[in-house]
C-alpha cells in the first residue's frame, strides 16, 4: 500500500448536543457573553460607552421614561455588535481562508448595521441628554426640561 492510497486523517469534531437543562443553556449564554468580552474589541468599546452613559444618567437623575429610551438605544448598538460577530463567524466558517465577494458583502453589510445602530444610539442619547446637559451648564431655552 502506497502512502498515496492512505486517506488523510481528519480531526474528530465535537458532536452537537442540545442543552439538557435551562441552567446549562444559561451557562452557555453567559459563556457567549464572556467570549464577546474577551475576543471582540468593539464589543468592549460598546460596554465602556454603556457604562459611561449609565454614569451620566445617574448623575443627571434621568426620568423613568428617559431611562427607557437610553436602555433601548444602548441595547440596540450592543445587539447589533453581537449580530455582526455572529455573521462574521458564520461567513468565516463557510469560506475559510479563501476570498469570496459574497462573504465580503455579508461582512461589510453586517458592519454597516453596527454603524447605523451606533448613529441611532447617539441620536437618541443626544435627544434625551440635551436638556439635562444644558440645564447642568446653566443654559435655559425652550428645549430644557
């Protein structure tokens, strides 16, 4: 038997198993958050921005409805970053090391979704925080709260 006749040995892959309990699923979800924090620089940036916004909101004593909008805005950007990471991972898994125009399209559009989400986040934050900021600076006009 020649060495050419031997089939290449493929590494054994882990088999997929459904989560047996809710707590296993919850552990896996927290593992996903840890993976995002440890591997994704942009996710860490979103978390830092969220913490800064939290601090600013506490300092300005935001109203309940303002907190709702701030939470929606910040969550929107973080969720977009998570979806972007999912799309990038699936595309990379699919195409491997080779270049593909459709893979580039998917990754670029996913990144554009994050940029759009961040623009929406900043627009909402500007609308919500503007009267508080102007009041804090002593500027009084028709748009203060």
